[in-house]
C-alpha cells in the first residue's frame, strides 16, 4: 500500500491534486463558507468538515495522521482557526509535495507512523485520521497511540471505508478495538450514501485525476479510477460502508 502511495505522489505531482479523500455531498448542503478559490475542492472540504462537525478547533493543537499531500491540513489551517496544525505521513514523496505547497506554510509536516507517533504524551487537543486507518495492521496499537498523544478531554475524529473485503482485514476486531479502548465513543455515523454521491459528481477525485492524465501517468490513473468505481459499486450494493467516529479521552488520569 505504501508503495502505491509513493507511485501516486511521484507520477501525479501536480499541486492542484491536493485532496485524495472521496468527498461528501447531500441535498441542501450549504457550502457558502468555502472560498471561491477552493470550490473545486468543495466535496473534499465538506467531508473533513463533516468528520469534525461540532468540534471547536479555535486555538487548539491539531494533529492529522496520514496527511498525504496536505488537503485536510489545509482545511484545518484555513477554515478552523486552529492554533497549531501538524501533519504526519509515512510516504516521503507525499511529504515532499506538501512541503512545497505554499498553502501549507502554517502546517508542520513530519515523517511518522500512526502506530508509533513521534510525539510526547498529551501533545494535542484533537487528532484527525481520514481514510488511512485501513493501512494500520496493528489497529489497537494505533488507537492506543492516539490516546497517548491526546490531552485530557481531547478528541479523536476519524472516518474510513469499512468492510472492504479485498483489504483482508478483521473488521469486527477493529470495531471491538474502538469499543474497548481507553477512549469513549461520543459519536458514530454511517455516511455511505453521502460519500457514494460525492464520488460520482463533478469535482470528484476521478474527474480531477482525469484532468491531469498524460501518457506517463495514464495507466496509474486508470488503475486508481478502476478502484474508485469498484468501491463505489460496493457502497451502492451495501457490501461496503463509510463510517465516522468521534472518541473522547477522559478528563481524569486513569
């Protein structure tokens, strides 16, 4: 999986490909808060906003694990008034692209593994993880690391595709790891329909990739888009789901 991410970063370096999340759309959704220069990313921005709904980030220290090219960190730094935004990723080419992007000049970007985070205990008020939790084979350790770096009463907000059989993961065990962790689940939501809709609309990740396709990267883009279609078909059939959680750390020491 890491090699795939490296290939994508190396073969598709265009800075306009800022987000790789699948997006969020529903009827009547108000996106008037999005700056005109960012309307091409509206579905992606709306997904991050949905995952963080109701979370006050003003002046807070926020970490994103699996930051990729930095799209979600861009949302955090531009739209949320966060006091400090840090992104970590294991993919060096992704980090190189993010560090070259002037839109991320207020974001700290570090190499790091979600299963062994390079931060002291109680470093962040909020931790975000979006569409990369399936990469962590040691999922209970990943959740434990989140709990370690969160401050008291801190929040862990994450979302991902779920029950995707081709990934070969024990999905019930992952759900039990969330339920049995030291963090309390305060919100859980199935947003499969909203993500399914966004994947088929103008501005989708597939449409953006097609816009930068050239002879040298077309086979890779074709492969990615084939995967997106398969995931969307799985959502439509109810075989897969797209779920989000918010979990809170206790205000008192264990």
